[in-house]
């Protein structure tokens, strides 16, 4: 995916979310999914990615203690 508009200095989390957004946008743009489906998937997946990232950070922090 393109991830255009994302700076090289963006965090890994921001870059990953951008890749997911690009993928979903591509599915919507090509008619593979409707806008309503795109919108629901976008909202769900961005929240899910945030939660996954935070959980991984918590696990890594607890293991390093």
C-alpha cells in the first residue's frame, strides 16, 4: 500500500494504522466493499489496532521488570 502522507518519523503504530486505512480504502475504492462496510471496518479496526498496540506495550513492560 502507498501510505502516502505519512512521515518517516511517524511512530510504528501510526504507520501500521495508515497501512490498514490504505487497505480498507482500496477495497472501498474498487467496489469490493460498500462505504458503509468500509466505515464500520475502519472504526472497528483502528480501535482494535490501538488496543492491540497498548496490550503489547503492557506485556513488554511487565516482562522487562
